[in-house]
């Protein structure tokens, strides 16, 4: 039987390595959001600072795993085999859950996830243990610490509300003080701001970083705790004077120093305190295994009361885990996905929005707009003008320069993010409040962006919907963590080794599917982002080339989808139609993105191309209509075959094949003109279009006769007539597209001259 537990222990450590990789990918948003969003330095420097913070935090870690996270369950109530089942269910659930959140780009709390996984697995094992022994579940409360669960839930609510409100207030007054044109004001106020920020960081590091370290004696820690106020006062005065002198003497950019140091401190605190979330269960399992080996007792009767209390983690394992986390931070693509969600929700300018609006976000935004109008009417007009001037955005040239550099918000807001998050986490720690680091840092960033006016009328409904999605995901984390770990523990409890192997194979498959789905979402998002983030001015030649490329790509794709849809319909191939329909949806999505991005493209046209803007708009409109036509063809065809309606008769297939051939000839002629710029064969192109329309009309008349003669059923006739109508629309939009591009090309030389 020992071999089974060797296998479980090996799986636990393998899952721990995977969990470290996916876990840091999610928690990285805690300490990288401000630095990356403000582009305080190059990505290499930012990652280097975070890398060092993680390593130092690992060394400063207490290395203590409070078994079951401060008493989620009582290990003395479980046997060795049951404890190992709990830890295996916890680690399997944690890997799948965190990887799913990473793939979706949603930040969540690794602490909350592991707590509810431990709760779910322990409740499951306790339930089935009691049922098998006593036949009832009345004594389960002896296994679980329910008060801890209530404290965690209250911590979620407390973190969300307090962090958002305080972040908003501090950022609002900071912006009034510095305004968006803050560089001159920093010369005189930078010392005080730096002193305040560094004092908060010191306070944060002492409470969150140094408390459990072996480098400092108990007497030193006691001195820190007793004289905290005096130390902070001296820090504030000392740092303020030093920074002000450095600003005047060497023109130190104090804001950059604050942001980079704050990034280091948050990374250090994360490694020092949250590392056990990923390796705690395997280490506890290892300790349980050692107790089992030395006891000589049967695994099904050996009580695990020896696990009660704290378990010391070897420093070399902590260091190895820290190195693995640091490397993951640098190389993981999913890390950047989670960070981009937070940065995109808090960026100052408009752009592609990740989240669609919903009824709640629209109602909430409408409420705040109306409230704002009411407050503005009450305030003195002079005060309103004063506030308007303080929140006046920087000149357009400066904003464009920031956008080109990929700056989402300025250093004032980045420093406020770190200042407020550090102070709140330190305050919560000192008063033993169950605040979540993830929740605090994220909601502070949302609060500062709200106060900064980043959620304007153009983006507010999408940003609010995004924030609600993330917050909903936090509660969803707790529910899913509990439910999945409960089920996995139950399966392992009854299936033992067979269930363990089957579940690990299933987990590997699910990780593969999640990765595949993530890559697809990232590809779609990157295409949208590239379109929306055009920053260079576009010349006349560039816009002509862009139109030509869009036309060629779109009509090629439209014809391919049209032809393949008809062939699949002829063969009644349901699987192929389903795949084609997915491609049609992607085609529509791309055309929609191009249309939504018209404003950005026109806004970046050079003077020589400005008059050509309306041609570009016209071309994109026709491309969008062509995509609609393809969708209105493919979707009814797929539904027809899916519902097992009668297929087309041979004469209908022949007529559609002739129309498809006409379509191919028309697209070839248009492509030739667009590729070569030769539009002298207009009559030929128009004739090909007319031939296609004539064949469609002829087929429509024939179909009417078939209906009269009862040769085809209702569903067949509706589908066939729909195919003819949309094919005619395709022909008309194609010729309009051709004419628009021809007029564009012929007018371009005159404008260029």
C-alpha cells in the first residue's frame, strides 16, 4: 500500500510545480499593474525589479504552513489516507481553477481559492467518513472551523468596498493637487510626496515582509512594533528632505523611484506571504507521509493530529519555488493577459474594450451621471470651474505621445495605487483584518481610475461591466473551489488509486483544452488591439494599400465560405457546416472590428489623405455588408441540415452551382483590378455581375414553378429562396465595393498632386 502514497506524494509535488507556474501568472497583477500601466521603465527593468522582489521575499518568508490555513479543518479528526486525499483534491482543483482564470484574463485570490478548496475537500471526506461510520452527518462541525470561512467572506466584501472608496478619494485630491500637468509641481511637492510614499512602503514592508523572517531577532521586531509611530515620523521627515534635495540637485524623477520601489515591495510581500498557497499542501502531505512511514501504523487508522500546528518549510524548497515563480513571471504569456485586464480597465484613454456592457452597468453609469449633474447644480459655478481646470487633460500632442509609448496612465496615479494599496494592506495586517492582497490592489486601481475621469461617457459602461465581472469571479472562485474539490475528494475517497489516475489524466486534458481556448482568445484580442491602437499617422499611399488588402482578403474569404457552405449543403455534412459557421462568425467579427475602428483610422490620417477618408469608410461599410450576407447564408443552411430537413433536389444544386461559378468569376475580375490598380475593364466586371443576377432571377422563377407543382417542401423552398436573395445581395455589394475602390484610386493621384 505504501506505493500508492508514494505515487500521491509525487503527484502532489508535480501539481505544486504546475500551481506555482499558473499561480504567479494570476497574482502578478498585484505588483505589476502600476509599473506596466505607467510604463515607468522598460519591461525588462520592471520584470527585473519584480524578479528581485520575489527572490528577496522568498528568503524573508517565514516558511510556515499553518496546516489547513489557520484551522480550516482539524487534522486530528482525519486518518493519513484521508488527509492525502484532501491535499490531492485541493491541488488538482487549484491548478485547474487558477489556469482557467488566467486564460480568461481575470485576477482572483489564490488565498481564497486554497481556503475554499481545503474547506470543500475536508467537508467531503468528513461527510463520507461519518456516513460510513455512524450513518449520519451530525458531527461534521467537529471537523471544520466555520468561523474562519465567515471571516474570509467578510474580508472579500471589506476589501472591495474600502479599497475602491479610499483609492478614489486619495486619487481625487492628488489630482487636484498635481493636475495632469504635474511635472512642474513635482519640483516643489515631490519631496513630500516621496517621503509619504516611502514611509508607507516601509510601514508595509516591516509589517508584511519582516515579521516572520529569521534575519531579525524577536527583540528587533518587538522594537519595531512598539515604536512604529516614531519610526514612521522619522522616515517621513528624512525621506522628504532627501528626496527634495535630490530633485533640486540632480533632478531626480521621484515618481519613477516610488513606482519601482513600490513594485519591489509588493512583489516581496507576495512571495513572503502567499508562497504557501502553492506549496503548502504538498509540504503538509510530505510531513504526513513522514509520520506515516515512522509510525508503522495502517494508513486507514493513523490519526493525523501530529499535523496540528505549523510546519516548517526548508529554505532550499522556498528558494527553488521563488526562482520558478520569477522565471514564470518573465516568460508566461498568461501573466501578461491577467495584467492587461487590470491595465485596460484603468487606462486613461479609449480603445478596445474587453467586456460588453450589461443592464446593470448601464443603470449604474446612468445613476452616477444624473447624480453628478445634481451635485454640479448645487455647487458654486466658480468652484466647478476650478475643479474643471484641475482635471483638464494634458495637450493632445502630449496624450498622443503617451499613447504611442503605450502609457495607460501617468506616474501620479501609479504612485497613488502603490501608496494606498501598501497602506491598506499594512493597516489590515496590523489589525488582523482579513483583507485580500489581490482584492485591495485591484480595487484601488479601479478607484483611482474612476476618480481620474478615466471612465468617461465613451467607456464607463464597459469598464463598470468589467469590474463587476471580476468581482463576480471572486465569489465564483469560492463557490467553484469548494464544489470541485468536494467532488474530487469524494471520487478519490471511493475510487482510490484508479480514481486518482483517471482524474489526473482528465486534469491534463482540461489544462490542454484551456490552453487551446486561451490562445484563440488571445489571438482575437490581439487583432482587435492592433486595429484599435494605430498610433502612427497614415499617409494616402498607406490608406490605399490598406483598402486594397482588406478588399482582397475579404472577398477571398467570402467566396471560400460561400462555396464551402454550398458544397456542405449538397452533401448534408452537418459537422463541416458547424465548422464553417465558426469561421463565418470569425469573418463577421473581423469586419465588425474594422468598422468599429473607423474613427481611429480617420483620426490618424495625414493631411494628404484626409479627403480620402470617406472612401475608406465606404469600403469598410460594403465589406461589413458582404460579411452579413455570408452569415445570412451559412446560418440558415446549418440550421436546415441540423434539423434534418429534406435536402436540395438535383436541379436546385445545379442552379446554385452555376451561381457559385458566376460568383467566382466576378470575384476574380474584381481581385485583378484591385491588385493591379487597372479599372479599365469596368464593363466586363459589370457584365459578370449582371450575369450572376440574371441566373439568380431565372432560378427564382423556376423555384416558383416548383412550388406550384409541389416538387419541393416548405422548408426547402424557404432555404432556397433565401440563398438566392442573399446571393443577389452579395453580387450588388461586390459591385458597389468595386466602384468605391475604383473611384478612390482614380481620385488619389489628383489629391496626391
